[in-house]
């Protein structure tokens, strides 16, 4: 069986985008139309990792790699850059940002590495003084973006004294939410919900927990338990709606017990 190499993938991508002889669908695409697929493939890589499925991980990493090849091909058609430029740039960046591996710097901990990375990045991309928040990607998931904004602000001294202070503020925001609910003010409720989520993200950052990852794990846990709940109740009922809320709660607690006992 032929074992394909990187150059083969580049050739395949070029053929898909060749006018007249290429794939009609691929020829219609541009950076914006492909971007959602790029994001989707990245999430599918994470999902395969979560499930511990190495076969799926191998496949999804290939799909994600193909996204990079796709974007690079479209860029080469505009004479902007090609995949070899991308490979060169990221290799150079990894070498220059790891002087403790490829140079004379020393790093004894992950915190040391973070400091070195930030220092090297600042040298490569000096701030222009517009805002301390510059450099945070606009398209990031909201919880992840919140933590990155908070981290940027903290670097210039805009920071709580302790994580517990955040929880005190959270109680204030919950009280404000109760007022908004009492007033039946949906716009205010939305604003207060945003404040609450932002504070929770900040608390996670201060205790070194990735809020996006924490919520993703919680989503996975909910899905796992709810599917177990369904399986249990559908033995007795034709549809889940035929069961009562009390029975659902009992089935939910059963799933929690099953997880704890392995």
C-alpha cells in the first residue's frame, strides 16, 4: 500500500483547486467559507482526545492538517504565502520562543517557560501602546476570551487581591440578578448573567482553571448522565415524557451513584 507524504497532500489540494479540472465545491470556497470547518475539525480533535480514541484522533488530526493545507493553498493562489512559508514561520517561532531548549536560557518550571514565552513574544511583536488588551483573538469562545482579557488586564495591575474577593463580588451580582428577575427586566437579566459568567471565568483564572475546559467537561458529564437516565427510564416508558420529574431525578441520582462506584 502506498504511504503518502506531505507533498502528496499538497498535490491533492492543488488538484482540487485547479480551475476546470478540479472539484466544483472546492473551487467555490474561500477563507471565510472554510473557516467554520477549520473550527469544527479542531473541536473534533479535542473530542477524540476526551474519548481516548486514538483511531479517531489519528483521523481528526489529519482532517485538521488538511484545513491548514487548504488555507495555505488559497493563499498561494493569491501569491500571499504557501504551506512551506507556514512551516518555516512556525518552526522559527518555536525555536526562538524556546531559548531554554535551543539557546542558553534556563527554565526550571512551567511558570519560567511562560515568562520566557511572553518575553520573546514581546520582542517579536512589541506593543504599540494602544491598549493592554490588544492581541486577544476576537473569535475565541467567550469564556476563553474572558480569561485572556482578564489575564492581560492583570498584567498591568488590574487584578483582585484574592480569588475569594471574586466570590464576594459574585454574590453581589447574584443579588442584582434577583432584582432584575423581580422587575421582569430581561435585558438587565442578560447583562447580569454576563457579569456572573465573567466573574466565574475570572475566579477560574485566578485558581488556574481553564473555564472553557471546565464547562466542556461539565457538558460531557451532563450528556453522559442524561443518556444514562434515558436508557434507564425507556426500559419502563415508551418516551421520556411519560415519566415524572421525580422519576427523572431518581434516575439522575442513580447515574451519579454509578459513576462514583465505577
